[in-house]
C-alpha cells in the first residue's frame, strides 16, 4: 500500500503586537472602511524587534513537536517555505534545525512566494512516499513587516507576520496527502517582486534611495491572476485525488483577499461553511497563511477525521499550488500534560546550550589547530 504523508502534529506562532486598520490610517492615506471592503482585513500581527522569521518558525515547530510528542532527534528533514528569510544564507531551516536540536535532519528553505507552504508539503511528501524519510517538519514563516514599504498604501495594508508548521509521518491507511498541483508563470515575475538585495541589484546606496528593498506589486494584475488560477488549481488537485467537488469538506485557501477567496469558493460551488477564512485577524502572511489557517481550522473544530481538505495558494513568481489532504484520525488538539510541556521547554533550553557548546568547541578546536592540513 502507498505510504502517504500524514499530518501528525501542527503548531502556529503569531507575534503579540496587533496593528489595526485604524493604526494604518494614521500612517498612510487609507481608512478602515476601504481596507475591510476591498480586502476583508481588519488587523494584522507585526513582529517585535527581536522576532524574526526563524524565531517564529522555531516556536511553531516546537508546538508541532510537542503536540505529536516527537523527539526532535527523530526529524529526518526540515523544509521552511519563506520569502523573508533572516539571511540570504544560511537558510532559516538550518537555524530551526539547530534550535530544535534536530541533529539528524537535513534542512533547506524553499522559495515559491505565498504558494511556498503547499510546494513544501508536496516536496516533503515525496521523501515519505519513496520511503527515504519518515519524519519531516514543514514550516511556512514570514516577517513581511520588514520588507513592506510603510509609506505605500497599495501594499502596507495587506501583509502581516507569523508562522505555521506541520509534522509529517507516513500513513498507509489511505489518509494523508492524496494529490497536489504545482504551477508557475515567470512571465509575471515583475508583478510581485522585491527588486533589491539580490544579484541583480545588490544592496547599495542607490538601491536604498530607490526603495528597492521593499515589496513592489501590481495589485490589479495579481488580483486578476489569483481569481483566474485559484479555483482551477483546486479543481485539478481534487480530480488528481480521484474525488468530485462534492467530496470537499473544507477549503483552506491562501489568505490574501476575501474577494479572491469568495471567487474561488464560487468556482468550486462551496458554501461559506466549507471555506476557512481568518484573514481579518492576520492579513496576508504569505507562506505562513495556509498553515496558520489549518491550525486555526483544527482549533475551531472545523476538521474531523476522514475530512478532505483542499489547500490552495498563489503568489510571487508567479506561482500557484493546490493539494488535497485526507485528514487522519488525530483531528483535534490532544491536551498535552503539564509535565510534557515542561519537558519540551527544558529540552529546548538544553539544545540551545548544546548549540552554544558546539560553537565554543569549534573555536577552541581552531585555536588548537584542529582540521589543519598536515605538515
Ligand atoms: C491591492 C488590492 C486590495 C486593491 O484593490 P482594488 O479593488 O483592486 O483597488 P484598485 O487597485 O482598483 O485601486 C482602487 C483605488 O484605491 C486606491 N487605493 C489603493 N490602496 C488603497 C488603500 N490602502 N486605501 C485607500 N485607497 C487605496 C488606489 O490608489 C486606487 O485609486 P485610483 O483609482 O485613484 O488610482 C487588490 O487589487 C488585491 O488584493 N490584489 C491582490 C494583491 C495580493 O493578493 N497580493 C499578494 C499576492 S500573494
């Protein structure tokens, strides 16, 4: 029987700081009414100065490990989907690997814009289906507040920060990831772009003066693209899973704009109760939006064992991605006893200490001449 990748743990992290539409109206020429009517967003979360994509990804991943009660040393692979890594390199995934103490795991980041989480899920599922790996952490994490131009009303009202993670394990009883569709159209690369800081426009005084380190977006064109692609990609994934539209129990779409979500729901003939929406609280958190929404759908009792969930996203690239997940027997958060929470917290501290010791040892080893060529 085929080994499907099944979600056995999940976790999310959103920063504490809330930025409301009224707060934004004090920064740029906009209004609560315009933002709600045109996007459906009421507020978003903004990372504190010490928070980064990695710190949020770590929190979400620790939550997922705790709920599944899995030792991080059992992780085979960590994939982080993000468009806002802490650094160009090392990857966020490596920072997560170190903090979790996932000593056996490979780690890499995946860049597919807001479709990144579904791309990462599909990628991870291949390792599980082939039998290469058993335990994989897939994370979507973003600190978009650091690349948003807070003087540009066209973009700054849309985005927010946060992270969501799922832990995947094999399942042979027919549950898990049943299908996926990945797509790209690079001819639309300029429609949603962060032009500065890469090899084309390396950071310089002029790139800063020209504000090239901020998101540039043609909102109308991205909107047209999204409306066109969301429903179609979802239908393709549903067909690839050998299901009909009537079998969909919950659509968990990328949370970018309520009007885009509604048009996808209409295309799929889904009533509102079969569509999960939480963008009013978080705005568009890019690669983090689908895993955060998945976590909240579970928390809110919207996911039952055996349900068919359709995840669908679109984003920079341009990219799109859809997947069908058959939910396994673990449908609701299992209450974690206090001692397990304490143990997971202590283990996190121990791994931080271990990491510091390894770094210290690397210095001592270098001083002692370790690794030098003989002679
Ligand atoms: C950005 C978006 C909300 C704009 O909504 P819209 O209904 O398409 O609005 P338009 O672009 O037609 O602009 C209408 C007017 O509102 C203005 N406007 C734009 N942002 C505004 C804001 N925050 N407050 C007030 N007015 C605003 C525009 O300047 C424009 O004014 P003009 O007609 O005088 O030029 C919408 O196009 C959208 O959601 N696009 C997709 C973006 C997205 O999802 N990006 C992420 C992809 S992962």
